[in-house]
C-alpha cells in the first residue's frame, strides 16, 4: 500500500470561534485518523527520529503499537523516556527535531510522520482510559532535592523517582509546572493536562513543595544540611528582558512573563479576576517567538480589537513555530514585520497632574528595517531605514524579547559559577562548579524549548544516579 504523501491535518476549532475563547485550539486526532497516520511510519532500521529527540523516545516502537491499536502499550513505551508525554505532544517543536529527521521527509520528499500528534493521541487516550496509577518503586535510600517544578525539574524528578530516590521538588509559585502553567496559554496547553502529569509524578513518590523560594525561603546549602545528597537546579529563566527605550515605564507596558502569568496562572481572563490585567483596546506585542505569539493570541482573547506583532526581521526569520504563526494569522493578528520600536508614547496632561489618564500608553513609535549581511547567528542583520519612523496607536505594549535566569540562586550560593548572561555553567553531565549541585534547562541556557529542558533534566538524573549509587 503506498504511503500518504502528507500528514493528516490536525482538527482545530474554527478561527472565528477560538479567537474568543480559551479552549484548546487543536482538538487532537480521533482514533481512525491516528491509525491512518501511524501507517505512514516506515519503521526505519536506523531510526533517525529517535536520535533527534532530546529525550530519545522510542518513536517507531510506540507508533507500531498505535498501528496495532495497542494504545496503552504505546503509552508505556513513551513513558520510559518522557515524564510529560501529553505536554510534549502539544508544545514540542517536533518539526525541528524528530520530524525533521523523518525518512519520509529527508529521502522521499514527503511530509514527515505526525510524531507529535501521535504522541498527544496516545497520552490523551491513556489519560481517558487508564484505571491504574503509577507505582512508586522500592526506596534506594538516597535523597535528592530539585529546585523548580518546570519541565527540567519535573523530568529529573520523575527519572530519579523511577529508580527509587526520595525526591523533593521545591517550587516558588503556588502551582507546579513552571512555564507550563504560567507561560503557555490554556488554548495551547490546558492546565488540567499539566496537573495530570504532575499527579503521575506524585504517584511515583515525588514530593512537591510549593511556595518555597530557593535563595530566600531556603538556600542550596541548607538543602544539603537537611540531608539531601544532591541538588538539581531547574529554576528557569524568569527575569524579563526589555529594550531600554523611552516609555517602557509607562502604565500599560508589560513583560510577556507578567502578561501571561496574570492571564494563565492568576486567571485574569475571568470576569471577576483577583489580579488585574488590561483588556480590550489596541495591543502591540514586540517579538517574534512562541512567547510573542502566545501573548498576542491571549490579548485577542481578552477582548483586544486590534493586536500587532512587531518584529524586526521578515517572516522567513520569525523564530516562532510555523503552526503557531499560522494560527495567529488565521485569528487576525496583524504582523508588522521589518519594524522595530524606538519609543513608547504616553499621555501627559501638564495642566492637570491629577488627570487619571496621565502616564498611560497611547502609542508606539517604530522605525522600518531592511535586512543586511548575516550576523553571528547566521541570520541577516536588520538595519534601520533612516527617516522611516511611524506611530501606531495602542493602549498596551507587551515586550516578548526573551528572558534571563534570575540571579537569586547565584547570589545566595557561594561558588556557583555563571556566564555573562546569568546562566549557570555546567559540564556535559549538568554538573555545576559546586560539588553535587547540578543544573539544566533555561537556568543554564536562557529561554529555550520545553523538550530541551526535559533533555537536560534527564542528563542530570543519569549523572546524579551514577554519582550517588557509585558512592553507596
């Protein structure tokens, strides 16, 4: 039977409907489509997709189980490598990782197998049908502390718990999940999915302590004093970057972190929110990554009449996932490409200092750009076009131009070395400059993908296991 040239499309909510609600956009494969997509896998002997997966999921084997309609067995295969399969199936950039190496694409010039879509199908099937909780193994007598309940920390915790370690995760916020709950909107990753994945880790024996800020509530050194033999730092990169242009201190200017946290974690989109957020009007989101797409689409759902994406390069250089860009375009987001902000404009009534409108955003001034020679990253460098300034009338500006690791842990942990960007310096095993202190994810690299953070968590878990079991 010939292989279908294209992967089966993902069913979605209609753009005109989903732009006004926070329900998940992608609806998932039904069984019949999942079976048809699974038949496209060639089950290659060299398995290039596996080596291209940061957590090395045994992709051909789980897809074969799907093909055989043995969905729970498929889930168990995925779970051997991934602690967050329902999350990865939704937010991992498979198109640049496992799917990019699919033989159908590389050699046959067809669309790759929809690996991420099948992973999501399997995880959702398990969550809907499984009637047995994960079982905690026999304790091995060793204790490990994890700093941060985001993708890297949860992955490290899950891998160690499966080996019998007594693992405690310390999370600064009131809900476990890290960027999965504060950064990624409900319409892309429902919070119930994250909660279910976290509950599975608890079933494995992982203890998760929320509202504990390492570096303030407790220090890394105090964790060792409490009897932990190793510490993994997966505290993420929550310090927002700004452009240092005039007007960034005006009311109505948010970092993407704050804007998304208020909406996602604090539920500011509700009619009676406990935390405020600016809704409606005209919104400019500065940046071109996935976070910018999330912020823009969130603003639209909060009632904005117009939402702009302002990005200094062209569509070809846009770093966001193609799928997310297409969804934003379908929903009516206005892309202002080859533009860069130079000033945020605000209202000032000099005759009445008590005017309640004083200090609020009224617009954003941009300059048009053109692409010059490639920069150090290999992308063509954007260059300003003299005299091309123009203004956009907006009420809210969201800066989505990246984040850096918070310096709190570094400042309270003597001997912990960081690079000039604040990222913790580690070796190939995730070991820091401090003995038995490991780190991974955005705390090391700066803002990156969920799956790369998970890969770092797995690497550190292997190294911790080797170090502690070798010492026992």
